[in-house]
């Protein structure tokens, strides 16, 4: 059941991230919800599940954003590795570990995606991009606690009680 909910959430947020968020004129920068979901899922369920969902989400994001096929999936690999690496520490400590992992994951994801997108020969100004990545990191960190809570609830075993 948790995998079905995850699939629906990833599809929903991939569509939102590719279509609705960029066209909104609120602040022009939006959180990368799929990145945070993949990070938390990898920490909860391990690298194998995280890699599978990162591949699915990455290909979906590539298709929707017209990025080079496999670019987002490649950029999500360090996110999965950070989540899996922090798996033991994730639910035995406070929110510090997932927040630090989210900061590192956001920067790694952005730079890998930048490398993939600039492979076609286009030049990209790094200075303004760093500021945007820093603001996106703040937004990603803000959504870690609720997704962390949902991820910890998905980890709990379902018990059947007789009433």
C-alpha cells in the first residue's frame, strides 16, 4: 500500500514540478518535492527501493521537462545514496540528519543536472544559479519535516487488532 501511495505522490509532484510550479509567479523558485520524497524513501526503505523509484521519477521528469533522457535519473542517484547512507541515523536521531542530507542532496542533484544539461554545449551562468540553488535548498529543507513524518509512518508495521 505504501508503494502505491508513493507512486501516486511521485507522479503528482513530478507533474506539478514540471508544469504548475514553473508557471506560478509566486516567487519563481519552488521546492524539489520529488527529491525530498526520494531521499526520505531511500532512508526508510533502503537503496534498492530508492534506486527503483529514483529511476521511475527521473525518467518521468525527463519526459515532462524535455531534458536529456536519463539526466534526472542520473542526478537522483546521489540523493538515493545519501538517503541509504543515513538510513540508520535517520530514525534514531532528530531532524538534523535528514536536513543535512537534504542540503547536500539538493546541491549534488543540481550540479549533476547542470552537467547533463550543459553537455549539449550551452553555457550557463554559475553565479545566479548558485543563488537559486541556495534558495531551493531552503525550500527543500522546509518540506523535510512533513515528508519525514509521513516516511516514518510508512515504516511502521500495520498491526491488526481485535476490537
